[in-house]
């Protein structure tokens, strides 16, 4: 295997990874050095796999740029921020009615801008190239490299194998990218961070602190061309059509004739017949939402999982030779919706630790723990602690959750208790009821904005070479159709936002669970929610998957 050597390897071309790479190089340049930095992104281009609402406080980008001072090159063009937030509303929906709720000042987004996360990543990528960072798009990191307990880099995936594992013309073998320090920024449920977790026994609890299992949510986003809406308007909703499921909808007007909408739905729901994609389609028929889609034309669709366990589920953020940032570390603030902000901020803190480690050639666990301390002592890190009890309270219902949120806001998170998760998301599904109620049909007048999965996927830019190894694996192909699989009614048919899984009849009359791997959006929901723990997601050939352009 060919080996390439760098000072720093960054896994993932999202906001956390790009901020970390750029900031580390800026710090080095200001000291008269240039680091050899490689950044791996499995998407065909930067932003291909990036999807978010998205709201961002521009101050964090200005802080990132300000660190360069006048000594280090900076992008000539400004960051691709869209409309500033001009109006923010929060509603509870109840079958045809909407009830407005106040939003506490500390949880408002008055200083934020709407933006496309993909555009932000591409802008940061141009800066990275100005800083002589080697940006390797279309390369998936598939495994960490170890020397004893020290992580010393990552291995990239092979390119050019066929479906049965044989070599095709143009085959490219895996490459080892070695570095004194690796920053893992591959997002939620990544392949490298997952293997780190397994090696460390599930990412052991912070010393002296109880740790809960990690929790996840599934986020959807649709981008529409519309004739309605007020630029800069932000609407969030709770309640209908979600019953017994925590989550909510969002509708943003980022710029003229554009409406971004979607839902974020927690994956700890209990009903095996619940269909998150269908819930989003029903939500769009609400009288509060439907008028914003007059004359609408679908431009983009995407979905991904989010790490939402919060403070109680935070893993150690450092290990010998590596640091975890952004959604790989679970740093999303679910109360204030600060995901991109915290990703960039964590990338900057990781870069500062990385530069110190490289300059002093110290990559031990004790030295790198200063990054954990820096996160905990930062303003946004303290905010993670203050809102730790907001999301867990919604397990008791919407009313209890809202009352508790008001309490936690009023006390600034000073409750003398912390509520913990007891189960993983895959463990919360109950057995399927003998009789399944049919879903209510959607009104014919809504056919213009109600999507099926096939129509939605047509706007996600999916691209796969069909003749490549399948990246979704059933550990036991018979298990989904056995007694245990029937007990839950094959929920993968419903929770997958891309319709990857389907039941098909074999020539011998038996049923099988067929995998349409070329439909996969890389959301990793199946790896998270499968109650049988029988599905494994792995990175496909680099450059495969969705190609989001403006999400």
C-alpha cells in the first residue's frame, strides 16, 4: 500500500473539517511555517454531501477570517451568506390550527443569516487551496491507522472494483495517509469515528461523568422555487403531524423566489409503522405552511442524520493522535439550533491544539486533552451544558417538553439534575400491532407539492457507478424476513428517506429484502435505527452518492 506523509490529516470536508484545516495553516503561517495538510472528502466535490437548514451567526466566520490578520491570504469574495433573519416565529400545530409561542431572547436567531451549507463549504474550500492545503475530493477515509493505541492517520478506500470484488480497468488501490495528528470531521455516524468508538469500547465516558448512549435525529430538506414568501423569514413548528414522536418543521426564505423547508425527527420513536418522509409531506399541507408553496417547483431534496444526544452523550473528544470535531463529536446545540456555528468553533479549537501538538511534537492523550478542556470552557460549550435537559424532557410529551424548556431557560440550565438516555435509538421500537391503520390520503389539491420518494430523489443529484461493491450490508440476509423481522414489520421500508429497501419475491417463492444501494443518500438512518442491528453502512466508492448543489 502506498503511504503519503503529512503533518495533519483532516477527515471530512464539512464546515468543521475545513475550518480546522484553514485555521491550523493560518496559525502555522503566522509563525513562519507551512504545514503539509491533507483533507479528504468522500463527495465528488466539496458540499456534495452537505445539507442543513441552514442558520449561521456570521460572527464565527468573521472570527475565523480575523485570525489570518494581514499576514495570511484570505478569500477576496465575502462568505456566501444569504438573507439576514428579519422575522422569526415558533408555532405549535394542531390539526388545522397554529398557536404562536414566544422565543426566548437567548434562543433567538436575530444575528443570524440564512445560507446554503454546500456553498459555505465550497467557499472555505477555495480558501483552503489558497493556503496550500491538499483537498482530496472523491476520496473516502475507510479506516483509522494505528500504532499501538496511537492513531497515526487513515486509510482511503479503493477505487475501481466491480460488484463481486474484481478489478476493473483503472483500478486504484487504497492509500495510507499518515500524520502525527488526525482531525476527524466526517459528520454524524462516520466510518472512521465508528471504528474509533468500537476500539475504545463505545467511546468511554468522560472521567468522573456518567455518559448516556448517543441519540440521533433524521433531518430532511427540500428547496423550492416559489412566488410567495418574505425574504429572511424563519418559521419553526412543533406538534402536528407528529404524534408520540419528537421533532419539528422549519420553513425559511433565504433569498427571493426560494423557500427551504424540512423536518428534523428524533429517531427514538416507538411506532414501527411511522414513516418520517410521509410525515414531512403531510406537514406541508398545514394551513400555516401551504401558502408559502404557491406556484412551487422542486429544486433540491436531501436527508441526513444528526447527532442530538447533547451533553449527556458527549464522548471524549481526544485520543492519542486524533481529535473529534463537529457532528463527529456530537456538538450540536438542539435548543438553539447551533450546529454549523459549533462545528466551525470546534474546528478552530482543534486547530489550535493541533498546531501546538505539531510544533512541540506531542501527540499523547494527556497533551491533546487540552482540546476537551477548551471545548468545555468555551461559551458555546457551556451552552451545551445549560440546555442538556431540554430535549430529554420531550420524551414525556410535547406539553411536558415545553414546560421544561421554559424552566431550563428561566434558570439558565442550573437544574441540579441531568436527565439521561437509557436506550439506543434501535432499542426503542415496539413490536408491530396486529392491525395497521391505513394512513389518511392526501388531498388531491396538494399533488403539486406532495412528493413520493422517487420524485424527490430525482432532485438530489444521485450518482453511482452501478458496477461497484454494495456499501449496505445485511449481516444475516435471512434475519429481516424471519420471526424477529416480522415482529417489527420491516421498518426499514419506512424510515429510509430514499426507498433503498424493498421486499421482493425470489424465484422459489420466498421473499427477500432487496437493497437499492444506488438510491442511498448516505443518511445512515438504517445503521442507526434497525432494531435487529443487522444493517451496516460503509462508505461506497469515492465520489458516489448525492450531489447537493444548493442545500
